[in-house]
């Protein structure tokens, strides 16, 4: 396997150097080391890495969730590997979007073998497969900051194109801890985003996004169509997300089918952003 590019984010510069040496000498990857949080600026997220290794704590403070979310938004194709001396964080980090977990203290050979397997796995799709109309696509913006701005009251959603709004919703649900796929812009299968999460019960939400002007409400035909889609797809629930409002007839239809359908207008999306911001 030819050498690939990895970033190692760890406040322990000595350990980070040890990791880099293991991977470089094994011919697995060339490595960049980041030992200070202030180095995680826009210039870092503009780079492209095959994998990014993230320490869960910086100077005793948990920073892993925020870093993993930022990486997920900026570089959705990169494999994100959390490394820590605490094995129980394996499940926790996975809920925040990490692809793999590496326990600190294992041998150099095990480090090299583990990372090599992770990189090999990255050559295959890592998102849950959906029907043929769904394609895993890259987003055109870094929505990490916009999620925070919307939560704080910034009226920025109407400045997005319809496609960017779909990408924003996908990034938002990824930050909420879901595995997310975004349908290709050229196909319309009745939904735009699929959000999946396992736990006490596995759930799969299909989200239809409508980037409308404030004075244009969503008609009942849209939610009826979404109802048919979730029945056909066997999804847990269908969710309508819009930048405008939901018409009276559409609200009545949603209320009748509240266990299968849900609607979120502009204020509801702001509430999502606030919930994501608290994580």
C-alpha cells in the first residue's frame, strides 16, 4: 500500500511523534502533527487527509467531540480515529462520528497494523448503503460555524441555495450524532437526507428539505408524498424541514400521522441547531 497522508492531533507531542514514527517507518503514511488547539484553524481543515487521529482530551479537558464534528463537516471522506488510554471511550467516540478507536500504549507493530487496516477500509464506502438513488456526496461549504450562528440567532438560512440547505441539514444531523447520507442533487426520490443511528432501537429518518422564501408555505401535498416515501422505504419516520412555514392543512396531516411524520419550520431548525450546539 502506498503511503497516505495522516494528521495526528494530540497535546502529548512525544506520543504524537511516536505514532508518526511508527507509521512512517512502516511505509504506511506521511504524518502531520498538531499539538495545540489553536493550530486547528481554517488552514488545517482546508487540507486533505486520508485519516485523522484525534486525542479525546487536551490538557485534561474533553475536546474530542468538537474536533470530530469539525472534521466530519470539513472532510467527510477522511477516516476519523480517536485514540485514548481509556478503552471505554470507544463506544462514546463512535456516537460522535468516529470511524475507529485506538488504545494508547499498544505496540508499534499493532499501531501500524491497526492504522493500515483502517486506511484499507477507507477505500470502500463506509456509510450505510441506501437505495440506488442515494449517493454519498461531498458538501460545498463548511457548515460547522453556520450551525453555531443559526443557534445564536443569525438569519443565514435564506442566504443558502436549495442544495446548500440540504447540505446544512445533513451536517446538522451528523453533528447530532447520526450517520448521514445525502442524496445526489440530480435525483429526487422524495427525500434529501437519511439519518441513521443505532442504540436501544435502530432508527432511520428520511428528511425532505424545502428551502422556500418566508412568504411561501409548504403545501399538504409535500407531506403526503413524504408519507408515501417512508412507507415504501420502511423508514422509522419522515421529517419535513423548511426555511419557511407549514400550511394549515399540512400541519393537520402531520398531527394525524405524528408517529410517522414530523414537520420543522424555520424556528424548528433553529431548535435543532441549539440542540447540536449543546453537544
